[in-house]
C-alpha cells in the first residue's frame, strides 16, 4: 500500500545507538543499546505490530515513535536505573499472526507489550499478554471496546476513542464549513470504521444535518461503481461524503468518487492521516480529516514540532502519520509514568497505575483512564485539509458532544 522508508545507518548519532542494535538488523528481534551501565535488570518491551500489510502504515511510525522515546529514557539512565530494551515480531496485518507475534516477544521476556493500531487485529496479542499478566497497549486502536468488562483488565489503547474523532469532524463540517447534507460510505471491515460511521451519523443529525444516504463497500473492492451511481442519482449532490475506511481500499474509493466528477466535500477520520496515500489521487482537493498532530513542523504545539524535528533527524524523514507516531511515543511516555507509580512491571499493579491517569499531559494530549474505560474518551484533535494533494493544518478542536457508541 506504500513504499516503506528505510532508516539510514547513522553510527555517529547517539540517539540511534540507543534505538538500533545494528543498522539493517532483523525485524524479528532487536534490542536497544546504551553506553551507560544499568543498575537494574532491563525492562523488555515487546512490539507485536504490523511490519507488513495494510496496518504497517500505522504500526511502523508507531514503533519508530516508541523507539525515539525509549532512546530518550535510556539516555537519562532508564527507569529507576533499569534500561529499556525491545524485541519485535511482525503480525503481518493478520489476525491469527497477532497471537503468534505476541507469543514470540513474550517468550523473549517482554514485560510490556505494544500491539497493532486496531482493535480487531490487535486483540489476539493483548489476550496472549493477559495470560502472562503483562499489560498490552495498542498504539492507536480507536474502538471504545477497550473496557475491562469486554476486553480484559490489562488491555489499553493510547488512541482517543473513535466516536470523539468522528463527532469533531461532524462539528467542523457543520459549524465551520456550513455543510448540511451528507452521504455516508462505510467499509465495515473493522470495528473502528463501523463506530466511526455511526458516530458521525449520530452527531451530524443531532447538529441538525441530514443524512441523504448510506452505503457500504469492502476494503478489497476494486470498484465502487454501484455506490457512486446511487450518489449521482440523488436529486441534489450531497454537501459532504463521509468515507469511513482506511487505505488502500478507502483511498481507492475516494479516487473513484473524484474520477466520477463528484465535487462534494469528502470527510474522513484519522485513518487517512499522513500523505503516503495521497499521491494515488493526483490533485486531491476539498478533503478534510482529523489527526493527532500536524507533522510538517507547523503544529500549534511547540513540543510536538520539537519531537517531529527529532524524529526527522533520527530517521531521515518526517513521520508518515501522526496517528502512529504520536501514539507510539506516548505509549512509552505512559509506561514511564505508570512504572514510576507502580515500581514494577507486574501487569495488575501497572494497570492500576494507568487507571489513575486523569488528563495526564502526554505528547498525544491529555490522557485519562479509569477502572471502566481503558481508552481516553475525548481529546483535542487537529483538522487537516488536503488541497491540491498537500495536507495543511486548519484548526484544533474538541468535540462538544460525543455520541454513545457501544
């Protein structure tokens, strides 16, 4: 779905020495290094994430962001003198392989697990971690099913819950763009996209907007001609089309909408963050989505811009998406804060520490967990416009009302 950027070998850079065990090392297993002596046993972090397949677009930046924070922590002596090491295994964007990848890194001593950026594709990894009393943190899975009652007490997500994202996009389109009618195209391949479409629809209607139609397509569909015909058959073109999907299937759908001559504003959520997919739709314009940050160095948060600059210096390119990069970095920020409270990697104790988070200021934004909810229910998000194929920051907003989606 994209060309994966290669991390250059920068032997002279101390931060890279803390990130990579060697230039071009195996993706199956790698360990951070440092020149400082550790006064305690290292803490091993496992990455059971997609290094290939559709979700690699989110997971690779997430792991890169996490490793950047690991290097910072190790440069300061670790956590209570314990350095952070990491091991990794490729889930291949395959639900069955997610369990295998988790078993691999847990077998190598991982006491904290970061899973793929999706509820459905990351759940098997989290369940394997739970069997061994290890906390599993999804980098950016948006499903609000991250609740102990439905998923287990040791599974968390660093994302903002999808309903808050979709509600923010609806409020932006209705209040600031003055759009009033919308058509919803849903790719129901994962739980997140179904929640996104439902939340957008509910918030749009509560604002006073009209849904003039809804249709589905599948992630693997090469053509959505029938769905486009139904849009064209409407008495009037809709002001907006909300595409609830993710690349590459979602990008194909958007390309076909524009190729059909439909000029309606197109809306989406943070699944479309980053510009790695935009080149497949030359000249794309009048498209808006939410994001966790502006990754071109023009974010309103000075700290975000500084970390993006560090990322660029370390890896030789900007993050492919803010969705993965900020969440991966913040997973390790959260681990550091949680460990400083719990003083252990024991899953139950560490989970209690995370459940005490109340608007904790992480790079990704204020983060809250409790005993009922293991995903932050609402955060400020950036609205990004794509104009002539280029993402441009527009504004930051927090949803005023968030639909209740189960």
